[in-house]
């Protein structure tokens, strides 16, 4: 009965219980349960994202407003606040700066 929300009125299930439980277990794994390879990938991805954010913010502070597409505060907020896996800093470098 705990999975009643998964059932259509006709009684058919929308998702199998095992798939739901499997996806739930992936989301709740402890760091120690992850393989060394996955831990390393997570650390490398986090470090790369952090580096891109710092590089984008440093460039944003040093660059004159006339050389930007958009406002500095808006770019700074997007770079800092959006969890982007590097996408926002890359978008800033590619689309946010005007070409001389």
C-alpha cells in the first residue's frame, strides 16, 4: 500500500518497485560505499568546477563592463549560485565576453 501513488486507476504500475528502490539506493549511498574510481571522478569533477568558477570570477572582476554581454552582477550571481558542473563558467567564457 505504500506504493499506491505508483499505480494507475486501472491497477497497472507506473514503475516497478525494484527500479524505484534501485534509484533510491543510488541517491542514498554513503561516500564509503562508492568505488575508488567513482570517488576520484567526483573529486576531479568538483575540483574542475571550482577552478572554472574561480577563473570566471577573476576574469569578470578584471574585465571592464564594456567588454561584457550582460551585467557583471548578473554574471557573478549565475557563476556563484547555479550548480552547473562547469556549464555556467564555460558559457561566460564563450558567450559572456565581447570579442575585441
